[in-house]
C-alpha cells in the first residue's frame, strides 16, 4: 500500500483561519484566534486525514522571481492585519518546537515549494495530499496528487475542479492566464470573464491553440480583447505557472510524523496564551495520538476557569413552590426567565418560567406543556401568585423587554426590573455581541444548550419534555444570575456607568415597550396603490434593460447580471467573489458612464428595494391587525454608538429624500381625531460640537440664533459668496463631524478633490478650535482605547491590534461616536422624561424614534398645548453651553412632517 505525503499550505491555511475564527485573545490581550486554528489542525491529524509524512511549505521573505517578470505582481494587496502578523512568528515557532519538517526558499513562493515537493513525492511513489483551498494549486491535481480543504473537510480532485470551473486541472494554467487574478494583480485578458475563459478553453484546449486559431473565434469582441491583451496574457501564464524544480524532496525520515502528540511539546506555551480548551482536549483523549499528559506535568488549574455545575430542579409541587419563593428575602437577587410558544411577545403564550437564587440550583416551573404523558404542572393561578411574590425581590433578567411583555399579557402583572444583564454587558462593551450564549462563553467558557437542539422545526417549547425543558430554562436563569454577579464586579470600577444603567438605560426599556405596544397606523389602500404603481414601474424598467442589453435574463440574479455586464457587454471587470462577479451598488456606480443600462439597473434596484423591502411587508404587517397598526421592535443594544435601531419592520431606514420614499411615509397616518407630530432636535451634532469645542464663532452663532451654515459660508468664502455656497458650508459642517475627508467631500459636492481639500483647509484655518478639539478626540481614543459621550457612556476601540486601514476607521468612528452617541443620550433623556410625564395620559402616545426625531400621536384638540410642552421638555432636558432647539411639524401623516 502506498504511503502518503501531506504538504501544508501554511500561510494559506493561517490567513484563512485568521478570518474564519472569532478574534480570540489571551488575558493579556494577545490575539490567539489563528493560533487556535493552527493547533486544531494538528489536533485533527488522523481524524480529518491519515498520513505517513508531513511537511509545512512556507513563503520566504522578500520579492520572488515573479516580481521581475511583472513589477505590478501582488502590488495592490491590502496591509496584513496587525493581529495576524503578531501570531505568525508564534505559529512558525510551534512548527519547529513540535518537531515538524518545513520547507522554503528565497526567491520562490510557498506554492512553488508545494509544487516541487508534490511532483518529487509522486516520483518517489507516494500519494500526495496538499492541504489548501487555494485555486492556484489546482494545476497540480492529477494522478496520485489531490487537495484537501481543511475548513470544509473535503477532498478536491479533477472532478471538483471541473464542476467548479468547467476546466480540468491540466488546463488550469491557461484558464488562469486568460482570466487573471485581481487578488494577486495578475492582469489576464482585460474584459474576459470566467464564462468566456471556460468557453475558449473548451473550444481550443490550450492558450497556444486559442491564439493560433484566433480568426476562427466567432465573437469579434473576443478576438479584439485577446489581440489587445496578448502580451499580458502570456506574462500572466508565466506568473501563474508553478515551478516544480524549486525544492528537492526532503529525506522521508525528516518528514515522518512525531511519535508522540506534538501538542504536548507546546502545552505550557498554550497555557501562557490561555488556550486551555485545546490543552484540556489533549489531557482527556490525546486527540488522534491517544497520548495523555505526563503525570508530572504541572497543570495550572488556577489559570483555568473553574467549572461550576448547577442542579436543575422541576418545581411542579404548588405547595413547595410557594413555600420556596416566600422564604426568599426581599433584597435577594433573583434571576428570572420565561419560556413561551414564540418570539412575538405580543402573541406568545407562557409555557413555563425559571428562576435562580444562587450558583448551585436553578428551578423550572412548568405551566402549559402539551404532549401525551405530560407530568403534573402548576396552575395559572399559583403561577400568578408565585410571580407576584418574586416581583417583590430584586429581579434580574436578560432582555427584560421580552419577558415584561410576556408576563404582562399572560398574567396582567408588570414586572419590576432591578437589572438587565444584556444592557449591562452592552454598556461595558457596546462592540461585543450580548446574547446570553455569547456572554456565557465569553465570561465562563460555558457553551449553552441551543434552542434548536431541543425544539424541532414544527414544534414549540410546549411540545418539549418537562425534564429537558428544565435543563434549558434552568440554564438560562443560572447563567443570568452568574452573569449579573460577574458584571456587577466590573461596574464597581465605573460608578458613572452604573448610574447610567440604573437611571437611564433600565427605565428606558419601559419606554420602548410602550412605543412597541402603541404601534403606528398605516393606510392599506394607499400602500396597495403604491404597490400597483411600483409593479408597473419595475416592468417598464425591466423592458428598458432588456432592450439595452438585447437579451432577457433574471435581473435579480447577481450571477446572470454579472455575466451579461462583463462577459457579454464587456464592461470593466471588477474583482470576482466566490459566487461570480460582484454587481453591488458600488460596482455599478463606477460603471454608470460605460453603458446606459447601468443607470437603468440602479433605478431598478432602488424601485425594487422600495417594493420588496417596504411596500409589500408593510401591507402584510398592517393587515395582521384589525386597526392596521404596525408594531416594530426597537433594539436598545443594537448599535455601538447608542442609537436605537429597529426591526420587523425597520422603520428608521425608509428613504426621506426621494419622492418614492416620501410617498411611503405618507402611508403612515394618525388615527381618527388625532394628529401626528414630529419634534426633532435642530442641528444637534453642531450644537454638541459648539458645546464640546467651545469654539467662539459657533457658540456665538447658536446663542444669537444666527444661521450656522450661512455663518460658516461667510467665514470660509466671504459675504459675497455666502448665499451661493451655504449648501457647501452645510455639507462641510456635518461632514467633518463624521470624518469626511477631501475625497468624499469632493464626491458629495461633485467637485475636484483638490478644491474640496482647499475648503476643508480654509474651514480649519478659520475654526482652529474645532480642528484642535476633533484631533483631541482621536488622540484620547488612541491613548485610552475608548471615547465617552455627553453623559459618560463609553465605546471601546482595539487600536493595539488595528492595521492602518482599521485604525483610520476607528478614528472616524471615535469622532462619530462622541457626537452621535451624545445626541442619542439627549434623545433618551427626553424620552424617559416624556414617558414619565404622560404614561397615563391617553391624549398623547410616543410612536417612533427616528434618530434625533420623536414622532407622537396627539389628540387634535390638545395638539398645540401638548406639543408645546413636549418641545419645552426636549429643549430643557440638559444644559449645554449653547441652547438646545427643536423643529416641530404637525400633519395627518408622516410624509407631511418634513
């Protein structure tokens, strides 16, 4: 039986692993995601594949011979992330310490080393396996040489190559020579896409035969493209052809697998990087080597998160249940969670609830499980009484808004919140995911039971065995309890955040619940009219597109559209994605001057989005309720800046500037006898800029109610030009807050970048205080890895691990967060105050929050009186160095409010 040589495409695997795995870090902040991926690869040898010999192919430092052939080769690659660069030398040292063979050679790439070892190995009578997914290596596939994708865990042979690309491995060099490779800056033949390259190879077999028979090619355009790019095409062939004589095969003894588990040789280093899970895996079963840690090995138990087990108890004895909850002291922390029949809290039925009062036990109370043989359950009456008792304790929940609505609808009880762990986690780090399962893994290294693992597709929680349900529900309460304890210790070092949590964010949950319950009415008849109108418009646009392309195809298929634009029409070819050509909006905008169909496609996309994303869903949602009111869900922890977001439907993204968008907004109406009122903060970010920077010109303008954009225009352009250039000044005023550079300003104003830069320079020359302040935000962000908003909420940034591009993004986001986050602070403060003032008043309802604007429904005869009071509340909610002001609009529908 032939023995097997496995060659690892080391850097190819590491780069892919880095982007595929979460950004794990050690306690000291050292990135470990890529290290984890690498060690898992070693751990799975024998499980994913069997091998006798193993060698790691490495890239060498410096340029290769390909750079001499074509100077632009790999010249446009983005900077390698700093986190990845920090881990690379560690991985290379792991290879050496584990006793594995490696191979590299100056002037050659790892792919050439792989090609040489593969061909030499085959000559020695070995089966060769290349561990990589890189298509550049497909040319090597053949008899006794296969590839193995370590992520998808599947072999790649001639068959897979042909199914994916339509050519065989022995044709792949010529195929790549035609197509080129944007990632490596291999030019190929400009205008030739994958389908064209495939067709040419199928017809002629080789590149030489294509050029020998170029006049017999049916399509004149293809002939023209091939002739124009002939030189580049053959240069591309030199670039993509791998050298098979770059490296001699190592002695087989050097490439033999280590006799003992190689992970044992780096176990202490892995502990230093807090990579305890993989050590534990080796400790238990020795992975594929079946080798355990030696008895004298110092296993640092104190460094590994303690495993705490919890007992999950079903409480279906009503007397014992009431006795237990009655004995809980008033100041005790009680983690509480509900289990229901669905995610829609307005309609879901209670199935049971769980609670936890210490780290050792969690209880599940079954109420409405329905299946044959279901055991005794607790009555709704006793459940009601139990919840009333628990409601006198300090209730801690994860995502309180959902459970509040469930208990209110099913029992008529308004839960009293003490703390919400989801909001606490978000306040500590608004960048992180704050789902309970994510937080459990982050803080306790504990993987929770997944809902999909116990509830099948056509089932609800009511169908689940009570004992199984108790483990799932009890775990939710138990982790919530532990999470509260863990997060509370972190809040001890930040009293400001603690105050924000208890005085602003926790009370804000009730405001959002109230808004969701209120909903907003839609005019179904008007939406139906817009639907018919939209369908007619889409049909007209589709016909125009078919005429301009002279063919019919599925316009909504990116694959088909890409083939039409780039293979048939020959437009400038963008970078290809895994599924074909990219045809996103950014690509189309770059092509709009190349062919008239592109503008039609952009129009079609815009109309289609309004039709499918807004009009149709709004009709469906509006028809669900007898009063035609739509109830969106507001996400309090959905953004890093602190702004609200919404879903089902997302009402914050309905276009406001386009006529079609305004028509959709007009379908949101006030109920009979009421008016819609919109109150939004006027120029809130600029007022905050004046407040924070103390710029005398800005402060004076706002204090004296001077038109700030006109004032800016006067300062930059002079009085004679000010009226004409007010809009330019407005764009500059807002753009600089959001990190707009000269290039973006130029694109926005349709002016040269040089002219845009002169405007920015002039602005900062005249507003030097603003310039210094904006720079101070960025300096502080880099020094402290965070920025703070008006009330002290903070947002973290990991500058230590950021490359140049990410660092630039962080700096823009830092400035953005200060202003957008502070505006969000003011809006939340206002909403909390208004809710408290009007929560029992049926004459006014808060319906929506759209960034800096609040939309109310107010009784018609009281609209002026109440609107005035609401506006005063918003204007006086916080004292800045400049006055807060608001704009007010009153109408019968949302479209009339702008």
